[in-house]
C-alpha cells in the first residue's frame, strides 16, 4: 500500500506516461488513468476503462487508499473488471 501511494504521489508531481502491467485488480484501479483488460487469448482486448474521471470527480488523491477502496465507484470498477476476466470472452471460468 505504501508503494502504491508513493507511485501516485510521484505521478502527480512529475506526470509521465507509464505502462504498468499487473494481475492486481485493486492495484490497477487505484493507480491507473485507464485500465486495459485483456483476455487469455494473445492480444485479445476486452475493454478499456476510464478511471481518471472517477478519481478526479471523487478526489481520490486526498484520501488514504483504504478509504478509496471502500468507495462505491471503486468497488463497482473492481467488480466490473473481475466479471470481464471471468467471462467467456476472456477465456475465464465461464468458458466451458
């Protein structure tokens, strides 16, 4: 959590374009301006989600990460990504 908060602080102080690849859904939602959800099939793009507008509208930067993770918007975004990853299109659990 400390590393994530520090990354956010540095990114706001010195903006750069960074491509961050993670399997951590919460980490992706907390750190990203946009989350690109990909399926198991190589190169299969499922969705590009705008996170930045939610973060700015709700003032996530002014809150501790624990508080952000409890916000209804954060919970919804996290849930939506998990549903995408488990979907048939992603090659997840629904793919029988």
